[in-house]
């Protein structure tokens, strides 16, 4: 919805996808593109492994520590909450944020382990809702062909297949699904077009909203 009283602001754009979907490279590419056209922009990623909570998450992902599934779910969520107010300040100051993973990863990865879907969504309620979610769609088999998965906890074909199914249950009107197996330049072109349009809508005063909306 357009709110005539609201200020121009930056756009909150999230990229989601399975591991090896090419998300992180496309995030960097979008960052350079927006910079080159003079748009104030920052690239963020979740988990943010630099905070104290982020270090616990990082130890878990690299199998240096074990945590109960619910506990790690809440830590991932806390890691987003600890950045929430800075996120709002940046957007209101006119900076567009490109975010590599967000609450959708939170719900998809944890519910793929068997945790209740709605239980997984609950701690994300009240975080800022993205203006656009760009989902880089790839099958886990195709993703694994891209140099193979690494050693981190979730990087297995069978598990990634479950994650993909959970992602499908999260699609809403803010999602754009892009085929991650198209040639890199085509993926890049589509993403640029979507993001530039989204930035313009937010500059025109699109209201900020909250999850889950
Ligand atoms: P990345 O740094 O983007 O490679 O993400 C690390 C791994 O953690 C990746 O397999 C996706 C997973 N992940 C990201 N966010 C969350 C989350 O909020 N909850 C859970 N359970 N997993 C997540
Ligand atoms: Na990863
Ligand atoms: Na990644």
C-alpha cells in the first residue's frame, strides 16, 4: 500500500534459496549494480556470524557444538532481532538493504527438521517484512553439481530437498521466483530489474510492514 504521508526510504530486499543456489554471488552483483547507479545500499547477511549470538550459530553450523533444534532456531531468530532497529534506521535514512537470507530460511530450515511450521514462524513476528523476496530456485541435485556441498551441517541433498518444499509453503505476493539454472547473466538481469523497480516503489513512499504480512 502507498502511504502518502511516509518518507522516501530504502527498500528491504531479501534473497533466499538453497545452499549453492548462487544467492551470495547475486547479492554482491546487486550491490555493485545499485552502487553504480548511485543508489545508497548495503549488503547484509543472516546469520550475521560477527555477533556473540552469531558465533554460537557458526560453531553449531560447523559441527563444533550441538544444540537442541528449538534452541538453535531461537538463536537464529535472536540474531535477526539484534539487527532489527539498525535495519529500520538504515531504511528510514534512505539506504536500501540487500539481505542474503532472512526469516524464510529460519522457518524453512528448522521446519525441514520436523519442527512445527507455525512454531517456527512465531519468533519472527514483528521483524520488518521485506518489500521483495527474490527466490533463486534450484533442485538440490543441480545445486550439489555446482562443486558439491561443503561440510556444514545442512549441506546434504536429502535435507535440502525438504528445505525446498518448506520454502514453497512460504511463497506470498512479495516473492519473485527466478530459475537459478538460467545463464548467470539472465539471472542477473532479472534480479536487477526487480530490485530497481522495488527501490522506486519504496522511494515513492511504500509503507514499511511487519512479518508475517
Ligand atoms: P549461509 O551462511 O547463508 O551459508 O547459511 C548457513 C546455513 O544456515 C545454511 O545452510 C542455511 C542455514 N540457515 C540460515 N538461516 C537459518 C535460520 O534462521 N535457521 C536455520 N535453522 N538455518 C538457517
Ligand atoms: Na552454506
Ligand atoms: Na550462502
